C-alpha cells in the first residue's frame, strides 16, 4: 500500500457531482477540498486518514455512501463522513 499523501486534483469529481447531485451543494463543496490523497490501490483513493475508523478521535467517522457514474470509469462510490467530509472514493471497475 502506498503510504504517501500526494497532491490531488478533484476537478473531475466536482464536475460529476455538479451534474449528478446538484441538490447536494455541501458534498460538491467537500469534493473540491479533496486536494491531498493516498492511493490504497487502483480501486480506492483516501482523502482522509482511515486509522481507527469510527472510533473516538478518529478523523474517519462514516455517514453514508453516494454513487456517481462516469462514462469511462463506471460507478464511483463516495465515502461521506460526518460533517460532509469525503473520506475517499472507490472505483468499482477496479475491484476484483
């Protein structure tokens, strides 16, 4: 697993969200803040540390999943955390 956080450009996700979930401006705004990422695999990119998920003092406090569809990539699962943070994205096409 890649332990390195890298600069990330979320523009493509913001564009998809503006098209597909225009009624969720808080999610669109949260996506625009996803400017650092850690790629776990081809299928999963984290935007928030997932250490001790859902435990006290963990940054990762899961709230819900939102699905987006991309013509090339297919289904994208947004992991939405409490306070409308985006924890990461899962690209279902790359799951084995």
